[in-house]
C-alpha cells in the first residue's frame, strides 16, 4: 500500500466522512469491493476515505494494482493463505490454556508447525510466479520471501520445533540459592548420543530417579521444576508465533484493498463498463479532464451500462452545471467526486480516460431533508454545514455543491451562493456546482467565463433526456413542464389571460 510504511487501519477518518458517504453513496462502492466480507469492507472504507496526497504515491499503488489485475488468481491465493494462517492460529490455540509454561509451549509449537506449512506454500508461490510481477511493491515482497524464507531458515526452525517436543525429556540446569532452593533455571540443549551409546548396558554417566505412579506431589513438584526451566523458552516461542502472526496479518491488510479492487473490477468488466488508470497531477496544476466519466455507484445499481460524459475543465476553478430536470446533473456530480476519491487512493477510475490534479480534501454540500427535530430551518442548516466546510477546506481542495441554498427564494439563494463561490475560487479551491437558479448561473457566466466551465444537461426537442452534459450558456428554464407531462400525461394549463379592465 505504501513504499516506506505500513497501511494503518487505526488512522482516524476525516471529519466529513459521513457526509461523503451519504452524498456520494460510498456504501454502494464499499459493498461492491467487499462482496460480503467485513474485513474487506473496513479496509476499502479506510483506503478510499484516507486519500493519498502525493501523485508519486498514487502511481506506486496503481502499478501494484496493475500487477493484481494481470495476476488476480495469484494475488487471491496469497491473500487466502494469510487468512488461513490467521484463522488456523485461532483454532490451534483454542484447545490450550495459556496459564502454564507447558501449555504455552505446546500451543506455540503447534501453531509454529502450522505456520511453517503456510510459509512454505507462500515461498513456493514466490519461486513459481515472482517473475510475472513488475511493480516495485511486489518485486520487493517476493525478494523478501526469497531472502528470509530460504531452505536454511526452514531447516533451523524445524530442528528447533522437533527438539521442543522433548521426546527424550527436557535437560534443565539450575543453581542453588538460599535455603538450597533452585535458582536460574536454564533449558539446555540435550547431549547427543550415538545409537551404540543408546544400546549400551553400561552404567549411565548421570544419576536419575523415578517418581512412583501414585506420587501426585512428586509429579506436581516435577511439573513446577520443568515449568521454571522452560518458562523463558515458552515465552520466547509465544512471541515468535505472535511475530509471524503479525506478518500474516499485515499481508492480509495490505492485500485486502487490492482484493477489493479486483472484486469491483470484475463486476464492472462483466457489465462491459470501461475503467482506466488515471493521471494524477500536482495540486497546483489545476486540471480536470475525462472521457466517458460515469457514476460507478449508479452503474452497480443498473442492469444496463451507465451513460458517460466527456469534460475538459483544465485551468478552471468553477464548473457550473445547469439544465433540464432529471437530466443527469446530480449523477455527473457524484461521478466527479467518486473519480477524484478513487484516483487519490490509487484505484482505477470509472472512465475511458481521466486526468486531474490532487486535491487537499473532497467536500460535499448537498441538499438535505427537513430537520425532523425542527431545531432549525433548512437554510440555517445549509449555512451551518457550509460554515463547517469553510473551516476545514484549504487551497487546492474541491467542494461539490448540489442544489445548495435552493431552500430559499432564487434571488436570496443566488446571492448567498455567489458570496460563497467567489472567495472559494479566489482561494484556489475547485468548485463543482449543480443548480436550477438561473440568476446564480447566468451572473457567474457573465463575470467568470474565463475561469469557469458551464455545462448544461442535454434535452432533445421531444423532451427526451440523453443524460449527457454539453458545454453551453445557462438557460432560464429547467423544463419543469416535462416532469409535469410525464406524471400527469398532459402539459400544464397556460396561465389565464388577465381580465379586461371595466370602467364605470
């Protein structure tokens, strides 16, 4: 996930996480990536919302993802091995109580033997398939496996595990302390004997004694003595299992994002939806251009493909979107936000091509339903949320406004919006604004045409919507009569002629 650090699942999410999730329908994206897996869901959520800020870091992750898309079966196999190791450790330890050195040692030996089997399978994958991967991340990962998990490592660890079974007993040394009590118990490596010495009938070189079968106190004392001798080794072995478990946990975490990307890509490819590798630029380059940009969350809800749009807003700080009702304006706005987030977490984007500068935070200001608590009016609530955005946003940020300040009359709403949009533009903050307010759209068209792009939802002469946005001057109508005709079947009646004045 990163070139020089681990992916942090504990990092705090941005303060506007709930607004982003609601306005951009991110739950649909996260669920498509997770396909029912809670862990994949959590990683997808954090990876997308905790955007990268460095274009080079995004390209690094894009190249790792490219390897995953070319070798999905191998990547999924590595991920499944990590999951198997984590779940297997839980089962192996489930039968042991970690309240005595013997139990800790036996449990750790069982877990390590299980881990060794998984590590061998992981090394085998690296031996067979490392040459198929070209990204810096995977090349370094497989090189690490080859270096750390060589034959000498496995021979050493298997030899230690075999000895720790104590099939010939445990050799423990101790010193005498005060009152002739044993101190400084140390587990020793057993003396090696040849087969001739083992079969020899000569008197042994050491003294021994045997505990009678019914001597419970004797067995208890022996168990305590053995525990003192193996305590240090048992704790060290338990730490070793935790260390290897930590390795598998990190592999699982680092690959979970890419597995989620594979899940999403497969669903989009099955529908024939295009995806592309975006080109991230530095924050100060002010770029936003795309071909065939579509709302990936809408596509996931549809049986058919979503309609894509072409847009070129390079060198523009404002994109004003107006036009026919239900013409695809809000859908396009959501697609913009999703593409920006997906690019900045290193994913592919839902478009045929996409280039944009990195933004220091994505913010949304969408209309909300009436406050059920009646503590404030809709306009007050809109102003409060915009105030929160103003406090948090910084230059090179991006804010997406959907019908903002439409809760009041057009004259007042337009003036409020102008007083907000102008300083945002002056601060170098990119604004995408969907509105039905002609007063707002036309006034900005007159005064800021050189720094803004104006898009209009296309409407055919017969009233049909193509859901495409075309560059054009704002119009004083949103064709509300089309919605009336669709619902009631007829056009609204024309306003009656004023009655003639009658003089008396």
